[in-house]
């Protein structure tokens, strides 16, 4: 029997990356966002659409999750603790093993430069 939730430890820190529910062949989506309320809402929405979700609260946890779980897609908030979502997207897209993973960046409606920056770092999609 698979556990419903597994916690990954990131280099001796407190647990920060949590797969949310069993996979059972569902595509896995990594969502990285700083706010717990937003992570919960996006995770719930993705699960209702049939995806397994993995959530991370900062860029370091997202990188650890990416390396260990290789998701089918990544959704990043533009503003993350540590590396922002744009720098994290650039790292993902430049990596030989992860460069083909689709990355969506969620940005603010009040910042007209976020969309342009998402294009510069090769994000597959930008949503405001």
C-alpha cells in the first residue's frame, strides 16, 4: 500500500517538499509558491483535474523535488524565496535532464515586465 503523503528532506532542513497524494499513474506537476494558501488552492485545483501534485515553498525545495521526482510540468510563482521563479525557470531550461519539462510562471497583473522576463528565460507559458 502506498502512503498518501511522503515528505522529502532537503539537506538537513525541515521538510519542505511534499507529494500530495498517491500517483497511481497520474501525471505529476510541481508547484512552487511562497504562500501556503495559494499552494493549497493550486494543489487542490490540479488534483481535481487529475494530476498528482508536489508542492514546494521555495526555490531550493523546488530544485530538490525536481531532481528526485522529475515532474511532467512545473508551475512557479514569479516571486519565490531564494531564487525567484524566473531564475529558477532559467536553471531548469538550461539543464540537460530537465530542459524539456514545461514550465509555467505565475506573475502579478500589476507588473508589465513579468511577461517579458518569462519569455527571456524560455518559460513555456506566463499567466498573470
